[in-house]
C-alpha cells in the first residue's frame, strides 16, 4: 500500500487525539518511535547506543508492519465498533487513501495477520518495542480478547515485562 506511512500516522493521531502537551503535537509515526525508544531506556535514562527514530527514519516495510499490528489489535475482539469505524474512516480520509489503497486496507481487515506472522518480521528489540507500541496505540484494551492479544504479542516479540509496562504507562496516559 503506497500510503502506509500516512495512514499509520493518521490512525495513531486519530486514536491519540486526547493526549496533552507535546505528545499531542507529535505525528503518529514519531509517537510510535518515541514510545519504543523510551520503553527500552533503563532507569529513565536513554541507552547510549540507541537513538530515537523520527518519522522520516521509518521505512515503508516498518510502516507496513506497524499497520498490520494495529489492524490485528483492532480486530482482537472480533469486531470494529462504530467508534472505531468512525476513527478509521477519518484516518483514511486524512491520509488521502485512494480507492486501491482502501481495497488493500479492506483486504487486510478481512484477513488480519496472526501474532506469529507479525513477530516473524521483527529483527531486534528496538523494532519489537515499536511494533508493540503501534498495536497498543491502536486500541484501548478494554476487553479480555484485546488484553490477551497484547500479552501474546509481547511474548511473541520477546519483550520483557518492564518494556511492556513502560509502553502501557505512556500509551494509556
């Protein structure tokens, strides 16, 4: 899908519109990258070997992976409710997705990837934290199915509980 970066960005921003302060001003891709980066920091200080990715640093493949994680998270409870549908439609419009892009997205929603399919495309802990952050930003885990999905994703990505807790603390704010 040619407009994946714009779509992921719009989906996160539409979902996180209520965030206060600087987080609200960030684009969706920057928010995903920042959450992943901070989640891997130890004792509140960034790890010297890591740097935060900007939205420009996100490859098309990474954006596609974030989108797949977001779709799988959204469908974890087996449905898209009216509020989720309205947000999705607004993000599609904002991203300027053309008819072919909409069909690609519809196909993805019709056949969302499994947790293992997502995890198999992740090469390192930094990417794992960003993928988890993307999935978490896509939903409010208010059902057992959504919480189970996130737990399974964290396990498949081999994320430790500390990293998951940091993403949860910021994404749930």
